[in-house]
């Protein structure tokens, strides 16, 4: 099942790449400028990316940031605790 899903995703990506190329070529003929067509398609993809981020990924990214902040706080606490234990052990051992 996993291999088939991966194959399906590869086919979808390939189809999107071909669709993008066809869109750029068609748009280049319509505006008579390949650079203009590339910039328009790139801008369109940028807008789509921002919309997807705003609608669906923003909550997930914020949750991930919150988890990373918690991990950072715990690791800082453990680092401080380790230094204190090390200091106590050095004091006891006379080092």
C-alpha cells in the first residue's frame, strides 16, 4: 500500500510539472514574453502557497512551534540541572 501511494504521489508531481510547463508555454505565447509568463505563473504559485498556508497549515505550524519551544525549555532546564549536579560532584570529589 505504501509503495502504491508513493508511486501515485510521483505521478501527481509529474503531472503538475507538465501542467506548469504547458501553462508557461501557453501564457508566453499569449503575452509574447517568456519571462513575463514565468513571473505570472510563479506569482500564481506564490499566492496559492500563501492561501494554503493561511487556511490549513498555519495551525499546524503554530502547534509545531509551541512544541519546539517546550522542547527548548526542557533542554535548557536539563542543561542547567546537569551543570549544577556536575558542580556538586566536583565539590564533593574535591576537583
